[in-house]
C-alpha cells in the first residue's frame, strides 16, 4: 500500500510553493498519492497517512498561516509521520550557518517536541527582486541578505527521496 501524503506549505512570493511541488513530484515518482496545498486550504489532515509541512522564513519567523496550521492540527499530526522544512536563507553555504544556528521558531518548539517529526530541515530560498514589495526590499537591504535564487534542487530532491524511502519501508 502506498501512502497518501499531504504537502502543506506557507509562502509569501511563491518560492516555497515551488519547493513543495518538487517534493510532491519526487514522492509521486516513488508511487505515493500526493496533495500539494497551501496551508490555508487544508481543513482536515486525517485523510492522510503522512504530512510534510513547509514555511517560508522572514525575519526569523515562519509565516503566520503555517504556525496556525501547526497549532490547529497538533493532536492529529502527533499521531502520524511528519516532516518539516523551512525555506528562506539566501547566499552561499550551509543554510543553518547562514541563519546562525536558527532551526525553527522558538515559539513552535513545544508543539514540535510533542509532535516529534521524523526530520526537520532548512533549504536555501529565493528572493526575486521583481516580486518583492518596497518594505521587504528595505528589510533585505538592512540585513544585507543577497537577492536571487539560492535553492539547491538536488538537496530538496534528496530530502524528498529520503522521505519516500522511509514511507516505502512502512508500506
């Protein structure tokens, strides 16, 4: 039996959507049924046997809708395999180092500890100067964050393949 997997995400400009879609393509290629949806469209997680949740990171925080999703579905998610990812740092090098050791928002740590996700990771992000609003451009300039697409598609696919192998071993 293959798993039915929900890949829920929160994004501001669409880069995290593309990461979620790539993860979904990889899991589908491994034979799983996959729904890739913005967190705001997910009403119920119970039809799924596994959940992958991702959020864009802005100024050290997850998108509010991703936080609300975790809070709303905490009890159900604690009973199933869950993987979490953040997307956001731009620049070259290890994304965890670029975020100075930041792994997840501290306010989410108690929920995440209770859920015990299978894995938590951080992917490089993408800041498109043509999509960014003036306030975000100013913030990016203040923190000296590089603009551009720094997503590592090989790392994203490798992480998704690892999830597919874990799910296949449970089938």
